[in-house]
């Protein structure tokens, strides 16, 4: 169905309530910060940090407003999504639709991550977990 377009695991996304505190924790156990971004969200910003350890990339992100309050109300940790690398985001979207799966986004979304950006979209797994398909722009 996806042929050789799917190339592997890209990152794991983890929503956090205090980005600085979480970065300190993860760098303290051996992760290295490899990217930091702020994404405008109304009058506020979503803060994102990518950390890496031996090829494993962990995305920490601090949401805003009600979304941040919801994260704070959780009693246990929560992994939001995991991302899979693809060679061609449009081909991946077509394959997902051809498989009868419903993407959460109408079309791939651009983010100014890494050097030239990324395009991504998500689908839901059987228990509501998000699976992100992600193409790093070369």
C-alpha cells in the first residue's frame, strides 16, 4: 500500500506543561537539544523543542490556553503522537485515503522545523492515538 514511501520512525510527540522543566529533565538523562521553535497561536505561542538521543527524536511541546489546562489536569503522562518518515507526503496522503482511512487534516500542513521545514498530516489509530506522516523538506 505505501511501498517504499514509508522510510521509518521519525519522532515521538509529548505534550508538556513546562517546556523548560521538561527540557532540563530530558537533557539531564542524556538527550541533546537539536531544535527549538515558537509557533504563534493567537496572542500566545506554542513552544516546541526537539531532543535527540542515539537517533531517537523526542518532540516536547507546550500548548496554550484550554489545551495547556487539559494537559495539566492529566493524572498520568500522555503520549500524543508518533511520527513516521515518508519520502513524498502527497503520495502518503493518497495512500491513506485509498486505504479508506480519514486524515485529520485536509491537506499536508507546513511547519518551519529543521532547515527547510516539514509537511505532515495525521490519522487516528484504533484507540484514538495520532499517527503522523511527516516529510522533511530536502
